[in-house]
């Protein structure tokens, strides 16, 4: 549960530091992962937070299924 909260927090932080006001309904989610926007504005910090949220989700899923395989249920 803590991993899910961490991923959501990192995603929200990535949206907050996005180089321009991020629109959840107007842009693709993966746009936050770009290091530079289409207009050339840098977005390195937002990209780092976005990628950290994806990595934490992946590690969380891996750990969950590893434990399920090892211990069952």
C-alpha cells in the first residue's frame, strides 16, 4: 500500500513541476516523461519524478508477484 501511495505522490509531483501547467484531460500521461517539451522548454525535473513513479510501480508489482510465487496466496 505504501508503494502505491509513493507512486501516486511521485506522479503528482511530476505534474506539479511540469514545465507548463499540466492538463490531466488534455495531454497524454507519458508527456510528463519528456525531458524537453515540444516548444523546447526543459522538463528534466518532471521527467525524473515521472520515471521514478513508473519504476516504483514496476518494482512494487515485481515484489508482489515474487512473494505470491514464493509463499502462495
